[in-house]
C-alpha cells in the first residue's frame, strides 16, 4: 500500500481514505495468479457506535499512458 491519504470531517463522524495497492492472488486449486498493480482504492467511512465503518468503496486502475 502506498500514497495513503486520510481525511476526517470536522465533526469526526465521517472520513475518506484513499491509497494505491499492488496485489497478487491465486484461487485455491488453480495455478493462475491475478496481479493488480497500481490499483487505486477510495473508501468512504461513517462513525457508528464509536467505530468507523466502510459505507462506500471504489476500485479503479490507471489506463496506459496515465500517471
């Protein structure tokens, strides 16, 4: 994980988190690996019962030629 950004609203009841992620996965019983490099992740969080919970998420990838 890299490029982490965390912002909390002034009341402390909501937050926004973004980061870039590189991951590699394989499914049980399969040899093929799935690689996600430079995946951009954004979460919206709300504070409920004293804990921040993810209430919205977005995952995207950079197109070739984009920075």
